[in-house]
C-alpha cells in the first residue's frame, strides 16, 4: 500500500473494525492512534539555578514595585480584600511576593479535563504533552482559493480536521473566525458545531458574560451532566491573554473568573513580543511575562483555591527593522526553554505554541514550525497551542499547513515513545545470522518487527525522483491538499445521543431568540 | 533595509570594511560572521547508563563473535600482528574488547584541523559543532534547470556557495560529482578548484592510492608547508564508510591508512540503514554501527597511536513498505542521540548529517532537515555533514536548498550563543519606565540593544501578507533562487599567494601528464 495515495489508504482501511469509543474518524489516511504523548526526556535548560532565581526576583519586583493594571472592578475588589495594594485612582494593583507565591502554590501541577467523550480526556501537566489546533485567525487559506476571510464553511472544515486527526487533543478557539455569522450569536452556532462535530475538550472565549455562560451551559448539556457534576471537575477551559505590557482587560478577567468559580480550567498567556510589548532582552521579556501571568493566576487562586490553571508562554521577538513579529526563531526557542524552567520552578503546567511567520506553507513555514515544536519538546511544554494550521503569524488558518503539521506532530509522538534496549533489541544474534554478506530484510528479527518498527508517514513522500516525477512531482503542500479533501469528503461526526443533540439545538434556538450576547462590550 | 531583498542588502554593505583574514566573501547578503558554534546545552539521552553498557557489550560481542571483514591485505596483516584473530581463509577479523578499547582510548577527544588559511581552523570534538556542505550527490538541481547530472560548472558553483557562507566550516567531498571531468584526473581539477576557490578545511576521497596521495600533496602545497610540517598536525581529513553489514572495503581502508600515517584526520561513518543493512531495531543498528566504526578506528590507532579520528553515526531507517531510505525521521533522531551517548562513552568526537528524503526544497525537505539538525544539536554532534544542500536522500545537491539550509544553520549558531541573564537583561527598571501604557520600541533599554538583539534572517520573509503578495508572493525556495544567483554573480575567491597557485597548477599539469589515477580500482 502506498502511503502517499489516500485513495489506496482508504481502501486499505475499509471493512476494518473500529476500536473503543474513539469514533468519528473518516476513512481518509492511515494515521497514528489517539494517545497522549509523554515527554520523559530531560529538558534543555539555558538558565542556571541562580538565573532562575534572578528572573523570579525580577518578576516579583515588577509586581511589587510597578504592579499590573486590572481593568475589572470585581477583580480589583477581590485583590484588595485579599490584601493587595490597589491604587484607588487607577487600575494599578501591586502584590507582594509572599501573596503571589502563596496563591500560586495552591495551583495543581497536573490536572485532567474530561470532555463529553471520556475517552478523549486529556491530562495537562507533568510529562504530558497535548496538541491544540490553530485558534482565532481571521482568514483561512487553501491552495485552491487562496486567502479568504473566515466563514462558517471554513470554520466547519477546520473543526472537522481537528476532530479527524488523532494527534489533535483539544479543540482550541475558533480555528478560523466565521465572520458570516452574526457576532451576537456566533458563539452559539460555533459551539453547537464544536460539540456535535467533535468529541474533544472544548474552549470558551472570554468575551463577555453571555458567551462564557452559554458555552459552559452547552458543554454541560453535551456531557449529559448535572450542574453539580459540571462544577466538580474540569470539563473545558478558557485561555486569556494579558494586554502587554502589564494589563489584564475586562472581558478576559471576567471570563476567567466565571470559569474559575465553576472549577473550569484557565490558561493565562501573556503575549510578550520582545522589543515591542516587552523588553528587547529575552530574560526581561520572560520576567515580564511571568509577572503578568502570575498576577492573574494569583487572582484565580483567591477565587477558587486549587483551580487548575496553566501558565502560557508566548515570548517571541519582532524584526527590529520593521516591527513585524517573528516566530520559530532562536529567541522564541530560548524564551520557551526559560519559561519551562520558570513553570517548573512554580509547579505550573506550561502552554506554548507552534507558530511561524511565513505567508505560505513552504519551507520557511516548515522550519519555523519545526523550530517552534522542538522548542516545545525541549522545554517540556504541556500544551502546544496552534499546533496545526497556523500561518502568517496567526492571521491565516491554512488547510494544507494543518495536514503538514499533523505529520510532524505524529512524528513527535512517535519520537516520544520510550526507547527499548533489551537483548533482543541489540540484536547481536540477528547480526551474527546475517553476517557480512547478507541483509536484514528477510531475517526473522526483521520479519517479527517490521510492521510497527518505524513511523509511517502519510504526507512525506519517500519515492525516488523518477517515481515522484512520474506522479506529477507533487510538493508537500500539494499532497496535503489532496489529503484534506479526502478527509473532508469522508468525514463522519462522532456519535452523540439524539436527546443531547436536541437539547443543545433547543438551547441554541432559545438563546438566539433572546438575542445572544451584546456586541458592544 | 529590507532583509529579503539581496540587492538592497548588497548596497547596504558596499564600501564597508573587511575584517581580519576572512576574505573571499562576495557582497551578496548580510550574513553572520565566521564562528565555531559551541553547544553547551545538556544533550538529550534516551539511554540510561545500563543501556549504554548493554549497547557497548553488544558491539563488543559483534566484534568478538562475528567479526568484521577487512577487504584489504595490509589492514589484515597489521591487525594480525596486533593480536587480532584473522581468519586465513576469508577476510574476517575478530577482535576482543580489551584490544578494541585499548586502541580507541588512544584517540583524542578533541583536535584541530588547520587549512591553508589558519583563521579557518576548526576544532572537532568537545562542545564544538561545525558544519560541512553537502557531499557526493551525482546530480545538482536548480529551480531554473531542474535536476541535472553534475558537471564542473555546478561543482564550482556549489564550492563557491560553500566558501561564501560563513556557517559552512569545512569543505566536504565534491558537493556534486562533476562527471564531465575524466575520472582519472577529476580529483586534480576538483582539488585545484577547492584549494583556490576556498580557504577552508579540505577533504580527500579514499578512492585509491593516487587520489589520496595527490590530494595530500596539493593540500601541503596550498598551505605552503614542508612535508614535516604537513605531517605534524591535521591539515585535512577523509571520511570512510563501511559497507554495512560488517565490511570495510579496500579503497576506503587504503585511503584512511594513508592519511593515518601522515597524521591526517579520519572520520569513520558506517551507513547503517535500520531494516536493510542493519537490524530493524534502533538499538541493534546503533550497536552494529559502533562495532563497524570502532573496528576501523582500532586499526588506525594501531597504525598511528593518537590519530585524530571521529566516529560517524549515520543510522536511519528504511520505509518497510518500499525499502526506500528515510531521513530526518524520529528513528534518525533517536539513533543519533544514542550514538552521541556512545561517542561520549568512548571519548570520541561525533559526526552525523543533515539529511532528508524529499525530492524538492519544499516543506517536507525543511521539516526533515530541521529534525535532522535538532537531532544533531540534541546529540551534541561535533561535525554535521551534508549541512547545506542535500536533497533526495543525497542524490541531489540543490542550490536553493543550500541557501535555505544556511539560514537554519545561522539560526542554530545564534541559538547556541550563551544566555545572558544580568540585572540589566531582566530589565525591571525598563519595565517600570514603560509601565502599562507604553511600549518598548523607543525606550533606552531597547535603543541600546536593538541592533544586535535578535537573529536577522536573509531568506525568511517576515513581511505582512499584503506586502509579500505585492512582491509576487515569493515562496522560500524562490527567494533562495535569487540569493544564490546574487552570491555567484558577485563571488570573489579568497586571497592566495600567486607562487602557491602556480605550484598547484604545475602539480596538476604534471600529474595529468602522468595520467592521473587508474580508473579500474
């Protein structure tokens, strides 16, 4: 069977049984099974112990001396009650290190989020590493249609790809913003699609009370949960960004606090572009990011002690000639590794991203993404956001890039399998059997193992030049184009109880009648 | 200045001074200066101490129980005299672990090779990491002309690129085989070009007595050295491959022994494709590679105790469906990391490669190469062969891929600069100065550092989509195409004393008259 030919691959799978409750896979390609990768390698640590302490001290001094603006009266009031120094004439909150560290210490180092299909539960923290689809680009892009403003069709397509690929563990924000849906009810349509077209962990945007409450309610309904059951453990998450430098804005804080009260997990991700919204030095940008991140995490731990949270690192640099943001750079790698050291210092799970600046799914996109991903692996990142599909600094969700990224994510998952070095693996006897005048294709040692010995790709083309030329010399992104078309053409949504589906539909209809969410927040 | 426009970049450099004796740079792009990267990060180590011992034990058992064929009477005779068990009825040599380890222990863990320009000296071993251009493909490829059989023009073009880029530290084998030059005198023309168009460390193919002796003599002449000076320290190197499984062939051994006698360095690189010429298990393929490598290194240490050698790891896997070799795979990464542990166990410098299987300089080529390169970084590889230009499993030297690879090599070099985490770097005061309502573009902390703070690319395009589209939406390999054309158009060879150049030319002329090397070895 030729792995490059999805039609063949599909035929090869037809009639095969389906395992467990991990359905909803189309018949497209031969992909790796669902698994949560475990990254047990030692991380790369550019900082010595003294430097970790110095960056910690810097972050604490930022919080103590300069403080962070909390643009949310409720948050300020909670922090004031908790003993923080809240400036009555501004939004500035200063907090001392004893308070911050006392709160941060309450956060678990590892937690599990259980979506409507419990077989898709994900563990965040420790040695676990999970991947999230691209989130929030305003545009989609395909080889066929070029760059286009996002709409419901591209949203659904990318949601289907996110469900299809077993290497995508969580559904992030909208994989593209469907601007043809009215902003006041968009979240209802999008969440209905997410909860019916996927069975993986869902995300809520922190964009106003109604959206957040609606999403929590829909996740509760989809899981067939009582309110108490929903509140008892993480079923979903939100991700909030600070407005760097040193600001947390109203809706982000509001949404995070709403989830916190119901025990739902929150990732706090300052977006600190070194040289623009953060110092031009990587150590400084990381210190600022830590300060911004811990400030919000401390607030959330006051509200709900022990709340599952993750610290998100998104420190990259800008091009100092043009101010353009850069991704997958040496600076991003080092910033992420430093952030990994700091996250372990605080005992917090770490989020980072698979980002690139390229405008096309070309070689630049691939090496920037590979650098980003190896940054994540070498930093022991727990949650890789934007793991598949991101282009143009996050302004494009590319169908082809999505497929290409999944190939590299699968390879990384394979890479993380523990090495086995038994006597049999070392194969002295097989080597003796083959000797200097044979080869290993036919020997028993090979025959017993060859089917699962190596990672088997679905995009990578290992044919020789002649066979490849004969086939039209398809470049990687052209092969990816054929693959996503095949996947979408054959997509089957995961099973969902009809009654639950109806309840979700009724909820959406009712909330639409009520007008959805205000759009002037 | 727009970094994507080489014409602009060139203008920006015109009239600038030239530093030191590192000349021979054309005015093409704005590239990083010549430096030997130092990789001081902790390596990734998939093996525990017990597994290192088990693979060592496996390698020793292979040498003791099965042995290796040495297809060279002189080598067998030397090994017999040294006490090895040489089968009189075959080429099989068995050696016990005490002998092997006693010989391997004599090899230095670090050494320096000094080419004709001493400012281009390279240190091999320790934390040093050096890059070698692609070596030995039969074909070249450009966007303009597609894949073509190598000739003197493409050979020279690729030699010029190898000289031009400061991130290429050694000149490897022929970057493409110039088949329009007669095989008997090809080495004379090629070495004349290498020694006049470049001033970096040169390589000799181990392909028969005459070729090896001619190259040593030409390197001696180019360096202006007496025979004694040449013999006193490494001035060049050869790389030999075993014929896996378990064979060292005549010309490779002959060449290596000739260099050894004159104190010139040798890299020994078994090419052990797991599942084909080596066991389907990575631990087994590594054990076999170690056995093959140490067998030749032991021979060389008998001939010249303390000879500078490197162990070369080239364990990758094949596609078990088609038998096609694969590169830049998870298996390659782990094999290289294991080889790094074994090389450190033996105190030997390590060589590996930047390989890929892709037939085009596309996304697949980029991620396979990035995976290969991060394998090298995480394994603490000292010499990265094929670091720039390799495509199609080594059958193509691509001009565009060469340029793309150099961008990633420069990034890696930048990445390896040690992190600085001073008080000033942590920037608490700058963050206080900017506060929550400013940005860092204009502050003093940024102004003092911005020019050198970040890696500045020459291929990566960080323009926004609109500006990029306006410019014709050039993909990475198309930008690379413009860059190599600019570099070649402006190439200036490095300075060379006229008398030495004449002596080299005379030597080539004389040896051509004598008929060069026999072609029927």
